[in-house]
């Protein structure tokens, strides 16, 4: 979350480090979802700048059949992130967050087996992220899925119509389930859907385009009850996002969760974590329980697109990039 926000926060300033932009581009998960996409983006960019066609060696570098480029870029971004987050937390915050950042916070990479990455506890990252937002609007887009159908809604506390459409916004996409299934189960099914942004890479692992799964079928469901509950929770967005972060830690960052929960070492963080876990359970924000909701993706966008009903998860990445003229 910190790395995501840094480019917008520091652009034009002395602190902006373009290595974050370059390495984030090379490690972007959308290229892992569609390996041919990075070549299409680069070819379009070179054509726009009137550069010659890329050489065979450069195309091979982009295709990266052995994963060498991706591994090197991930290790470089990880080292850069580790140094920067430690420096910023030491200078801006101090205290427990700065001490936590000095811990050996290495967790296995989801994307690359055998690789370990420096990873802040999710709740700690959310805490910093929410405080750093400043005047940047936070927009929530929620997709409701279940056996009865699906639907979506957009919620924000900001008046987006009064803002410049090209100004930045942070979008949080969530999935909410009905009482029939847990979010994890719904997203596992969505991975086989050709219209889902995180669809399976191999086309043979996706369902036929004329078949309708829980994710893509046209049948709609009434989302008013979920929206009413969500709007009530979003009255205190930081507390809600901290609850999401604590639940993620508990499920997927157990070594870091155990560290944060040590009251003798981190009394403030331990108290915040315990309160956030209780809040996640009380509000129904636990990912593995039917009827609850969970964060799918957080990303930067412009206000003009953030205020629409378009969800990133509802179409493959190449479709979004084609709409934006990037491929």
C-alpha cells in the first residue's frame, strides 16, 4: 500500500524515486496474468514515441521465459521498499512502527515459490496508508456475489463531482458474499471466468465464454441491504480498513500477526490489532466466513474513472488497457 501511494504523493518533489515506477511496471501482476501484455504495452509506447521496433533480444527480455527479469526486478523493488519504508517510518513516525520496520519481516512470495519478500504487517501498512491519504479521495466499489445473482455499488464520502476528473483518487474494490458462500470460495470460482481480471492464465482452465458462472452471469440481485450495512461501516473508514488489515494478517501473515500481538514488545500495536480483529468479526469483514466481505484490490486512478460503476475485477486487464489506449 505504501509503494502504491508513493508515486502520487512524491511526484514532482525531491524525494520521488523513479525506480519505484520502473520496477513496479516490470513486476506488475497484470503481466503475470497475461504474459503477452507487457510486449503489447511496450510496442505501443515505442510507436507513440516514434522509436524503432524493438530488437529480438529486447522482445526476449520482455517475454522473460525463464523468469530472470521478473525475479531480479522483484528483488530490487523489495530492497528499495525495505530501505525506504524504514527511513520514512523512522523520520515521520518513530516509536513502535519504526521499531517494527527494523524487524526481519520476510515472508514467502505468493507470486514466486522459494522467494522471500520484505513485508510489513498488513494492519501496520493500512495504518500508515490511511494517515497519508490527506486530501486524496477514497472510493469504495463493492461487488456482491452469491447463488441468487450479483450486483455492485459505489460509495465515497467525497464530492467527486466537484473535483477535477484528472485528479488522483484511491479506489478500494471489495467482494461481498451472500449467506451461501465465503468470499474465498467465490473468488476461486471467478478465477475460471474469462471476464475476471484475475482469470486463470491458461485458457483451457477457464469456462467457455457462453457459460455463466456466479461471477459473470447476468442475473442481478438486490444489493440495498449490503450497501446499507457497508455505508454504516464506512462512516469510520480507517477503523474499517484496519479491520480488513487485521483479518488479512490473521489469515495470511500469521508469523507477523504473532509478532504484532506481543504486548510486551509492541503494546500499542498489540492493542490496536486485538481491537481490529474484534471489529472485523463484529462487522462481518472476515474473508473465510459466508456472508462477509473482503478487499479484492486497492489502486490509484483518476477521479473521472473512480466515480463510475466500472470495476477492475469485472474485465481482463487487456480490456481495461485497451479502453485507456495503452495497447
